[in-house]
């Protein structure tokens, strides 16, 4: 796994030690996250996103890039995923309370989606289904949660669970995509 952390070091001579990134602590935090028995990642994309979110929240770089390579596939050197995340500016904080759901059954109803999201403070009046140019459902929906923490908890705990016979993926998204 490769981690690239971006931090403005132009004023490094005047920086206090607590304003820098403790890379040993980053390594330990990532190790702790990946060895936690409560986590069961089915996709390396989800693992990369969780690592990026952890680093942004705990170590506050301006941006982080996580590259994970998987070496277990025959006849390939590796398969990899790269995720880059940036710190949200104050004006963007509202966007972190939005999630995109992918993999929904095409005939799912709003009450079924809200039942799936029960206990996470999803706002029913913000649920929007995505349709293609022919008016058919794409299996995606967007929803806003009461707080960014509710959205984060839902994303972490519900990602990869099934709604009916469909495997549901949850992703953080923005207010702009929701509109």
C-alpha cells in the first residue's frame, strides 16, 4: 500500500512539532484499522476510502492519496485502486452529510430504502432516485442525513449489506451531485 499525504510545508521553519504529521502514528492507525475484527472489506475500493477518511480526520493533511495493490489474481502482476481525498473547506461541510447508494433493486420503493437506512437519521424527504435518459431506474439513489457523523456511520456499517438480493454500496457524495 502507498500513502501520499499533502501538507503545505512552506513555513516549516516556523512550524510547531504538533503541526506536522507523525508518520509512525499514521502507520499504526492504518495497521489498527486493518486488523480490527469489526471490519470486513469486500472491496479494496472501500478499504482505500476508509484509510483515506481515517487519515484526513486524525492527521489533517490537506489531501491524501491511498494506493492499494492486490497480488492474488492469477496471470496478473496486480490489481490496484487509487483513492484521493481532500480536506473539506468550511463551505463544503454540509456536503459530507450526503450518501450515494449503488446497487439498489430496480423496483425498490422509498419506504424500503428508508427501512434499510433506519437508525441512521436519513432524511426521507431528501431521498432521490437516479434514472437514465429513458426514464428507467439506474439502481442508484442519493440521500441526506441529519449530520455528517450519521452519514459516515451509515456508510461504514451498511456498505456491502444486502437489500433484497442486491449488494448495496454506499459512497460519500456532495450536495451538488444530489441536486
